[in-house]
């Protein structure tokens, strides 16, 4: 049974392996939908006993000999993507495909749902938190905000005056919703099957919401846009049905920006789309916009704290997973796990 | 039987209908793969008796009262796309979606495979040919060169040093091949099932060719690129199998640019592509680059004449269709139909 | 004496000259800083007796035979730039350099500070106003909002998280200030010599203001940015001293976007700037973003009404000029001139 | 006297200082115009006894403990710009402004005109040379090709069909000339005061040449372009007169790309340029395109060897400087200095 795979265990404190590593004491971390997939066994490549989690803020405990940008005691944001800063992909800003990194944290190497974590290529994978910042809010910069922004908003090329649709009002859809407003679209249509999430989407800036449970979402979007379709459709679910909804509502010249993690192929209706001058993009978050997003947070242009709905202590992690795993019912977006203990814990 | 739909008939000379129209006496025209589709009945929306053809050069015979850029006697290139220059789409350079134009010539209105043709919105849909130009070569600017360039090369974002693959070495693939070289890719892999076309592709600038008949094209491309895949994959066929070949050979961060006219949906492998940071584009040619392409032809940076393999008189059009319809066997790319007669003819 | 050049006179109602013209009955117009320059004689190419004014909204009175997009009775925004939609520049979206248009209204041909105005190339130079819109606010779309947005914000490439400076808090600087917020810069520094205007700038979204009267503005900006300089400097005055201030405060990799109308050359400090990776842009507004801006106004993302400080009847135009000519003292930004009369008036 | 500053002296072999350093044994180096400026004392910040030179290829002799991409014995291209790969500027691809690098080689630290050189941040500042490559030609990738390409061609946004002018046919102008052809401009006008260089420019791809000695270059360019001006003007000299020539010949909507190192300010004619929609760029080469350029060299799209006119042994460096310092008379572009000795030499 998958559920039994989940455990909060004693583990030895991680050690510096490479001169470019840092050890960070986690102060706050969170759970991602991807963690649920790992728990369910959807990613069988994850080794047994792996500490998962790829988000968090903390305090640098120790740095390798060639780390130049961070020192013991520095408060840091941990990026979900590890970047060597040297390879061909890193040089192009495609950190997600770093040949000695990418998304490895809490996946191929031990992650952040623990008291300590080893961060490879620390100089390029950590970000400084200045004194006085709202550290809890900055946990949202580890993954969810850059994911919504890079894969959804930037790839979708949201422009002032656009009509955009966001399919999926879970945490990542909400991150796209918040960051899409950086570019002042005229209308933001949030589509989901959960009325509570749609209500929250409205408070986050959606101008219209559609509950797609009745199978009439496409019809409603086309009516709303006078049959022109939307300028940008952001897929934030990861299912064929939601991707194909994007295909059905996209207007001529529009952009479909996929964020969702897809386990299966989808049908691409080239028989209608071939002549519609559309662009479809996929992306594993590069976290290349973390510095930009940090500036928008510090200048209060966005309030990432809005995404946080629940708080737990790190040793209540099983309970936190239960809450997050039952997100719709619990009205959960992101849950914060706080490390308040002096004692080391293992997951 | 479809074949019998084809006829070369007497038709009345077209008349000015709108003040923005021009009547052009065709001097040279050609046949497009799309014309074959119409002949076969694949586009049932084409009215019976329609004169087809959307390419050609000619001499202005008469202009409507509000045409300001052209006069009787001017030599002109006819764009396959009609553009009003006023609507929202035209203002964005998306002439293909002009609300009073787009691709209508030889489709929704009578076209160029005739002695005379009525061109709506003449000021925005014709281009001047200066004295001394190679008019026959300029027939390639009506459709095929902008199609290969806009849908394939520009949408594919070909860059210096790139490794690109062009799937399909028919006329439009060849146009992409010729115009891709404007941006100096390092390697151009041409893929087709016809050895003769691949041999021609080599003379047109392909650095490598692959005959995909043996089902090993993907394997060969991956071997050639050390398993990285290509930077740009241009689909110039219009079949699911060739589009899916593009999906299989595209490298992380790459661009798939669809040119092909697809009659059926394809399978999009998001289960592997979701994290590959790729971009897929579709486009009906806008002919927005015709002025740019004209400059490259005039300065001899490209020789469109290379695409012309056969010549016929306009009244040999049935024979020309037979040749073009049997292109692989006839080693045909583009066939030129010349209007040498004084007598009016109808198709 | 220049002042005496100004007069409000009876003039014959303009007539359709070309089939592409429209005659518009002005309902609301305004005065631009450029009009003051014309009045002062700074633009000697302006013919004697010319009706000036290039902004306004109105109702279509009559259209030429080839105007297809507008009919008598339509409510319209008049663009300050006339665009034929056909020439090489219009096709590139550079309407300002239209070979049969550009900025001609109230300059080379009679303008909008009158009861009626003839608009050449009406289809491309007018924009529809839907029923129920705030027409007065839309006067700001004729010139000032696209000018601030295109020349300042778009050319300056304002990005989320940027630190930007706007030099000059007159109407056009304010338009840049309002539209810069479409892209969510972190900090907007407004610089002017007038404390009242700076106070207004704060209410319009400036996060910092600097009164440059003491000659210490550069020093203050550099201190504020920890000697890095700003990401974008927008010049909205038109003097050497303000342009050179932009050169002094621009950070490495930054953009200087000139909006100001300059009568004299400036000193470009290439001895320091050659290695700073900066970009300097100039632009005469193209009004190519009018449709985009219209959408942002309709969706209430921006309130152009904020720019309107005074109201006059059209026959109080002399008084209106006095107020606008004395803008700092009168705390004037834009003044609205309303045409309430049935009687024709001449300027 | 400046000349006496130049000396070829014994110096100790450099040592690894940081874990990210490499020591490279120079096999081939060259002289840059900037080296002449240093010799003349134009850059007084250069310390006495400094080994100059910032270009070259060589063989890795030793690497610091945290260098991961290079090993002893690797053949490498040395970039003129040192990049840490970690700082804010490096992450944006602006290596020239690296906070722990930038252009420091042969300027703030000892350079390449020696038998051995210490290269800081080796992983990001060296590039692998595969077996069989033309190493001499690759010396051109250290500085001159990326400089011409990035500062001139990319910043100038050269497009297919453009008319471009390159002012200055010295080595860097020639590098711009060669790399501009990656984007297939229609016409390339080379302007210089030396007929020999103009003759060479023709063989390198210039379609027109103008000797500007008679003061009529602007007139000739305007005549050639039917008074429209050029699309792109590339300044490759570094004088006010040549920059102002660019201002005089630039067409509406055009780009002026400065490459030249300017010691003095220039006059920017905003009184005419404010309304011409032009873009002016400056840039210190970032060498961010070195991997791209390397691919174009390896695929023989460009032959950098063309830029090499003279060869010397490294111990003939004084003679080499004399030749290069007298470039016009000696018909010199780039001179190669070969390190054939076993004995260590000092400069």
C-alpha cells in the first residue's frame, strides 16, 4: 500500500560531499503535488528511503570550500532546481536541464522535508534572504511561483489587455493567476471543478470563473469571447481533458502554455489548429526568474502568503500530508511545515 | 470521380466589384499541393466551377477607384493571402486571419489559373515588380517561399549554429530549406522517403539526408545528434507520422514548426514533452515577409528559380496537373504555367 | 507676437476629399504640449490659419465611398497619427512614418480643435467607442497614453521587479507612469522640479519622488540604487539636461527611452556608456497600441480620467490655452474642451 | 616615451590562486587594438609590469580543486571575458559586467601574451577545442568574433534583406562584416579611409565600399539608399566623427550598434533623431555567443582564418607589435603569435 511508504524517521545529518555543496538547516518547508505523486509510487525511479521535498527556506549550517556567495548563518531560499551555472543549459538559462542538476532535490537526492538538507551547487541554487523579510512567504519562491510564472505566464506571453484562461485552480494555477497580473491582462477566466477554489480564485484576481463539472466550459468561454477564443490558455492540471480544453478555447494567434505534469499523451487537433497560428509550450521550471520574483515580493507587488492555508510542525508531517492530499476538502493550497525542534528528525 | 472535376473552360473576364479591387492579367502561374487537395475533393467547401490557383505574377489591367498603389500596366506579384490592412488581424501582421480576406483566392473566390483574376484589397495584396526582375522566379513569392519561411523558419526560430531537421522534401520543405539558410544553421538534415528529392535537397543546401522509408529516421537523427535531438524540427508533410517524428527528435529547448496541412489529429506525447521546454507552432502563411523576401531575391541571396522544374503553357494545364500530381515520379517541384495567348481561356 | 497668433474663428465645415476620408463632429478635444510649441512658432512649417489639435473623440458625420469600417453616427476615438495601412511603414507598425500620413493632424492639415474635422484614411485612423464607454477618458487614447506607453514603457522594456525613473511629471510623464504599471516594476522614481506634480505622481503610483531643482537628483538616484543605477530611464521633458540625467543614472544593461521632443542636440557620454550595454531609443508615437490600451481602459486596469484636471467649453479655448500654458501654476495636466454648441466655430 | 613601456621579460610561471583557477600554457595568442591603447598609456589604471593580452588558445597545465569541466592536457580557447557564472550579471548573460570578472585579463590581471596564464573561473571562461580543429582560427573566438557579432550584429538586429553599413574596416569591423552575413542582409556597405582595407572588405562580403576620406560618405550612402538611410549602422572605430556618421545615415526605425571604444563624448542629434524611431546600443562584449560561434566555425559557415594576416613567434612580439601598430601600412588585420619555445619567457 502506497500510504505505508510515508514515514517520518531518524536519519543522519547530511554531510558536504562536493566543494560546491552547502548544508542548510531547514526552518520552513512545504509539500508539493509532485510529492504526492512520489508517495503514490507514480515516479518509481525515486529510491526507497529517499527524503522528499524540494521547497523551503533555512539557515546555512556549513559550506564547501569553493562556495563563495554564502556563509554559515545566512538565511536562504532553496530553489527546487539545482543549477551548476557552468553547463551549456545553465548558460542558456535552462537550469531545469542542467547536466549536473535540474530537478534532483527530493527526487534523485535527499530533499527538504527534513531538519537538514545538502544543497549541491549552492552558489547557483540558493538565494539570500535579507533581514526582516517574510520568510514564510518566501517558501513560495522555491517552486510554485517560478513554476506558475515561467511555465504559465512567461511562456504564455501574457500581455496587457489579453483575455486569458487558467485551467486548474490548485496551488500552481493560483501561482499563475497571481503572477499573470504582472502583465495586466484584461480578463482572467479561472476554470476548475471545485467551487471553493473558484471562489478563492476570484479573491486572487480572476475576473470570471467557470465550474467545468457540467462539461460546458468550452461553450461558456467561447460565448464569453464572442467565439474568438482566448489569447492565452494556461494548463495547470496535467490531464488530457484539460489540455484539450485549452486547444478548444484558444483563439487565432494564441498561446497554450502547459504547466501540468502529464502522465499520458493527449490528442492534438492539428486538423483545426494547423492554420490557427498558435503556439504551444512546455517547460520544467528553470527558476531563472527567482531574482525577479524576489524583487516583486520585496516591493509588495505580489503577496505569496496568500497561497498558504495551513501550518504544521515538521514532526506533524504525516498529518500535513493528509491535509494536503485531501486539498479540495480541506480547502488547502500550500501547507507550511515549521522546524521548531532542536532535535534532529528523520523522514 | 475526382479527376473529372478538373476542366479548362471558357469563363467571362472578371470585373471590378469593390473600389479596392484590381483586375490582373496573369502572365505566369503555378500549381500548389493544396490545389491537388481541392481537385481530390478534400475541401468540399470549394464551390463547383471555382477557378483555382492562388499564385502568380501578372500585369494590372484595371484598378478600383480607391486603389492608390497600383496602376494599369504595373507588373505585380499576387499574394496567395488577401489582406484588407484594416482589421485587427491585419494590424497585427496576421493577414492569414484577415476578417475580409485571408486565403480566399482560388478557394472562396476565383483564382489565378486563368487569364485574368480579380484581386480584392489590391493595395495590400499585390507587390510591385521592378523592370528587369526575373518574373518567373518571383512566382515563388506568392506562396511557397513565405510559407516555408514564416511557418517553418521564423516560427522555428532557426539560429546560427543550430542543428535543424526538415521533414518532407517537397516544394514547401525545399522552400524552408532554402530560407533556413538565411540564419546560418550549422546542420540541415532533410528527411523524406524519396531518394531523388533527397539528392535535390543536398544541392539546395541540406548537409545530411535521411531516407525514412526504413523506419529508422528517428534513430539516425538521435545518433547524429549524440542523443541530444535537434534544435528545430520543421514538419512539411501534413501527416501524423511525420509530426510525431518531430516530437521524437526534438531536443530540450527546441522548436517544432508545423507547416503541413493536417487532415487528422496527431498524438502529442506530453508524457515525455511536458518537461522538455519545447515550443510547437502552427501557422497559415501570412505573407507578411513578402517584402523582406523580395529584397533577398533582388540581392541574389536566394535563387527561387531553383524550385522550378517544369514549364507549360496555360492551356496545357491538364498536362501540368498530371505532372505535378505525379511529382515524385516526374521529379517535379514547381511547374510554371505561362499565359501566352491573346484569347481568353476558362478553367 | 506669438500670443496673437491664437484665435478662435469661423471656418467652413471640412469636406470629404478622398474616398478614404471621414468627417467627424468633435464632441471632446484637448490641448497638447506640442500645440503650445506650434503657438509659440517653434514649428514654422505649420501654415498660417491652420486649425491645430490632434486629439479628440467625436461622432462620424460622413464617410468617403471606400471607408468600410465606420458609418455616420459611430462614436470614435481620433488617433493623433494618420495611417494609410498600406505603405511599407504601416505594414511594419510604424504608423508614425506612414508615407501618406503620420502626424499630420493639426500640423500639416486642419486638426481637432474645431467643431468638425476631416480624418484621412479613416479606417486605419479612427477607433470605435462602444455604447456606455467613458468618452471623456478615451480622449487620452488619442495621443498621450500611447505616447507614454510606446515611446516610454514599451521602448524602455519595463519588466516586473525593475527600478525605473521617469524624468518629467507633466502629462506625458504621467501617462508613462500610469502605463508602466502594466508591467509591475518594483520601484518608480518620478523626477521633476515641481512639488505639486511630484505629489500627484505619488497618487498615480510613483514609489519615490525627487525634486531635481537642487541639482542633486543624480546623486539621490544613485544612492537609492546602491550605485547600480536604474533599469529604465524615461525622458519625458525634451531638454538636454534631462536626457543627460538619464545617461547619468542608467545602470549597466539598462534602457533609456526618450519621449521628449528635442529642439537641440545633447551630449552622449560614450566615453562611459560604450561599455555599459545600454540601449537608447527614440520614437514618434505610432498609436499601434491603441487597441491594446483600449482593452485595458475598458477592463478598468487603468483610469485615464485621472489625467484630466480641467474642463472648458470649446468656445472657451483661449482660456483653456491660458490654463494649460500655465500648467504648473494651474496644477493642470490635461484640459478637456467640450463641444456643446450647434453653431459652427472656427479657430 | 610610451614605446619604452613595451618589453618582453622573464616572469615567474603563474600559480593557482583560487580553487576555480586554471593555468593554461599558451600555444597561440594575438594582439588587440586595446593592447595598443594600453601601450600608449591610454588606460592608466593598468599596473606597471602587467602582462597584457586577452586572447589565445592553449593547453591546460593545471586546474584548481573545484574546476570540474577541464583537465590537464585539454586544448582550450581562452575567452577575453572572465565569468564567474554565479553573479546577477552572469545569470543574465552579461558576463562583461561579472562582479568577479568581466574584462580583467591582460588588464587588471596578467594576460595571454606570455607562455603561461592563470585563468580565473576556468569552468566559465574556457572553451574546449576538439581534436582536429583549426586552433589558430579559433584564436579569433577569444574576442574579435564575439565582439563584432554581439556588439555589432546582434545588437544591430541585422535581418534578411537589410541594408547595413559598417563604419571601420579594421579587424573588429571585419568581424562584424563576416558575422553579419549569418543573417543575410541584402547589402553591406563598408566605409573606411583606407582603400586596401576596403578592397579586403569586398573579398569578405561587402557589397559596396565607400572611402570616406573626401567627406562625402553620408551623401553617398543617402544616394545609395534613395534617401531612406540604412537599416543598421555599425560603428567599429571609436571616434565622434564615425559615430555621428551613423546618426546621419540611419533610416527611420533603424539601429545604430556601437562597437568602438570611445574616449570622448559625441553629439547626439536628438533634434532630428527624436522622431525617427531609432535604437542605439552600446556593449562590452559578453562572449556569451562563443558556443554559438564555435558551432558556425566547426560547420564551416565562417572562416575566421581570413582575419589572420601575419605570423610571429612569441619571442618576436616586439616586431609583431610594430607590424600591428602600423596595421594600415602593413595590411595587417590579426597577427598570430606562436609559442614554440620550451623556455619560459616573460613579457
